[in-house]
C-alpha cells in the first residue's frame, strides 16, 4: 500500500483540513476578545504558537489512533477494512463542513453586519483627516516628546497615502493642550475625520490607545489599544496608520504599503532626534530654526547612517539654508550637498517623496525646467499631502505662467496646512500675482495670527493695493514695513504717479536690488512708471548672458548672473500691473531665452500667452 493511500485510509488529510478550519475560527475569536478585553499583545502570539505546535500532534494522533464507538484505539488494533474507519471519516467530513460553514458565516458577518466598534467605510473619494497630538498620560511629564513622536509618525505615514488629505503637523499641533471641542477643531482644519489617542510609557513598556472619529456624527469608527515594548513602537505606528487607511476605504499601493509597514530606523534615539528635527523644520520662522533642526538631524544620522528619511530631511534643510540666510557662503556647495543627500535618501528608500521635491527645486535653480517639472510630478505622486512640496510646486507653476494651476496648488497647500504662517503669506503673495486680490487679507491675517514675525504680510498688502491702483495706501504699507526707506519709497511712488523717473531717482534705483517693493527694488517702479526700456534692462541684468538660449535653440539652461540665489524665471513678470511689459515684443525673446517658450510648446500655453500666426502674443 502506498504512503499516500495509507494517509487517506487513516483520515490524516481530513484531520488536517478540520484542524486548519478550527484554528482559523480560534484566531478570529482571539482577535475579537483581545480588542474587547484589552488583552496583552502577547496573547495572540501565544495562541498562534500553540496552534502551530498542535498541528503535528493532531496529525500524529490521527496516524496512530482511531476514534471508535468504544473510544480511542490504536490503529494497529483495527483491521484494514474495519467499518469504524468509514464512520470516523463521515464524522470528520461533517465536522469539517460545519467548521467551514461557520467560517463563511463569520466572514459574511464581518463584511455585512456593522457593529458599534467595527470600521465604517466612507465613500471612495478624497477623505480629509487630522491627527491630533496624542495625550501623554505617563507618570513622567518629560515623556511628552515620546507621545508627540508617535503622533507625528502616524500623521506622516498617513500623509503618504493617495486618497487621503491629511492636515500637516504645524496645524494639527496648534491645538495641543487646548480644551477645544472636536467640531471646532475640525472646522478650523477643514477635515471630516480626526485621529486622537493617548500614550503611557513606563520603563520599557508602552501602551498606546488610538481612535478614529467621524466628526459629523461623533461616531468612533475605529479604535485600538496596543501594549508593547518600547522597541516595538514602530510596529504600533505602522499598524495604527495602516488600519486607519483601510477603514477610510483607501486601497494601498505597493509603495504605500512599504512606507507604512517598514521600520524607519534601527535606532530609537535616531528616530527621536529625527522627529524633533522635523517638528522644528515644519514650524520654522527663522534661520535659527533651520540650524537647530540641522543639528538634530545630524545626530540622527550619526546614530543610524542608513536612516533614509533623516537624509531626506537633511537635503531639505541644506536647500533651505541659502533661502533663510542671504549671506550664506558656498551656496553652490550647499545645493550640491542637498542634491547628494536627496539622491542617497532615494537609494535607501525609493518610495520617498520629499527628496523629489528637493531635486525639483535644485533643478529649477539650475534653469532645468523640464527636469524640475518631472521631479515635482514624481514627488506629488509619492507624497500627495506634503504641504511644503505643494507650495513649492505652486511657486514653480506661478513662475512658469500657469496661473490657474498655480493658484490651485497654493490653495491645496493651505488646505493641508491651514495654520502655517509661512504657507499663509506665500498664498497671499500668489493671490496678488494671479489677481485674486479678494483672498489677500484672509491669508495675511492668518500669517499674523499664527505667529509669523516678518514683514512679508504687510508688504503683500501693499502689493495688493498697488494692483487695485490705490497707490497712497500701498505707499503707507511699504513705509510701515521699511520706515528707514520712507523717502525713497515716497520718491518711487511719485515717479509711478507722474509716469516719469528723473535722474535723481534713477541714481537711487540703480543702487537697489532688481525685484522688490517700490523703494526697495527697481523693477516694479520701472514697470509701473512706464519705463519699459529700464524694466527690460533690469530683467536682462539679472540673468547670466552666457547661459541664455539663442534663437537657433543653442545654449541654456538659463541661470542667474549671481548663481544659486534663486530661479532664472520670476513670478513678478505675471503681476496684473505688468501687462504692458508682457505685451512688449521683447517679452517673447525673454521667454525663449530662459527656456519657457520651449517648455510651453511641450506642456501647453500659459494663461496670458498664446501663439498667433507663429508669434507669441501676451496680455
């Protein structure tokens, strides 16, 4: 008799199938009871271990013994064709069918019978969610950073999921420690769902409770409590983010699964430094914030040299340094370091989105418009909820003349981080540029209310007044911002009113930067005073003539005369008040020289320009 036939005769196969069916039912029951009774995390593992150990025991027992009406007997004591064998087989078949039927009922109930604590799927559309700071309920108050770190990581993991619009850390954390009801918070953040929770850390153990709330109905549509060792905190974060994404009816891609399921670092110390650095960077309002964040991220990389997201954040910080410090030396070297750090981060974790945003900005500063556009698209596909990245992409579209698309991206950035003072005033500037002046005061007010210490909101309000033709009001705004330049601001506005730049003012303007408010920069004075020759002279002087694209297509990419201080294309060219500048035939030559004409031919024409009879016409 063959071994296979002997296994069949002794009902080993039937016992195996029955054992697996019953094991599955036991695991489902364990999962439910663990949640309801808040059992320790090791209970589930223990059940799995016992079931695995029990399988070979059950198979061995079915080989050695037979169940008869008189009880269990050794197989060797029964004849080969004993009728007890067929009766046992029939009983096992009936038990297996019953177990399988029960399993099917459990699956159907899980899918079709919602319970109070079971997930409620939401419509398959973009879902808005904010992750509020988890409350630290540890005995030690100094564990606050640990609770904040868990919150930020859950937020970051969810932010990488397509189909979710996740409010950024700056806005979510602005409500920390405040006794404000969820409906008010949700209204201010513009979200329909809120994640909240608590963290208790004691020695090497941590207990995390998280819950997802539908704000409109005040229903808790998912909740879970985790008890783990501190070293397993990454698994808690991943599980919370993954469960919430699934509850919100979001299908996760392979890249999203790798980011949510992966362990970000092997070092808890590196992770804590990274979280602190990211928190400071996302709330930045000064150069000191950039340096503090850089110091922390360097510590994180020292603790874990293969920490991909730390290298990604370091790339963003290196990119930011010259922006926040106009006197930054070796700006070109800093940008090359940012380029290297971003690429290294992608080598370690190709699914990251932030490094692509950095690479896009670097390409833009090099005048490589096509590369910048490609990098931005890659970044948004991987990190759709990166508020800074959306803001940067909006600025690129603004400079390229795609005003409607730029406004959409800027508004998206403001939706993702509605309480960010930096993004607020940058959206206000975009509103001036695209002529959406009715939005300016809303966003300058938000910038001030949320702690922006700089002069930009006031200056932007001056720019809006200029676009409305309210030059007296605009002048008052600029004098308030730059009181030490009151006289030259007054002279600049006198030239604008008189449509004439005299020799004395000309000498003053020649000593100013190209772009900036009247009295601080010269281009807007020249354009609004009608001196287009001077305005074009200023524009060309900012560009490196040896880098410009010639009529035959040779040369390029265009770059600034003083390299690594910004992009060779300017949003100022698209101001509503610059219509005469754009209508001038020299504008088409400028667009060709900086590479925008070729870019438009490939990607579509901007809002204010179209080719007519082969000649670019702008308004």
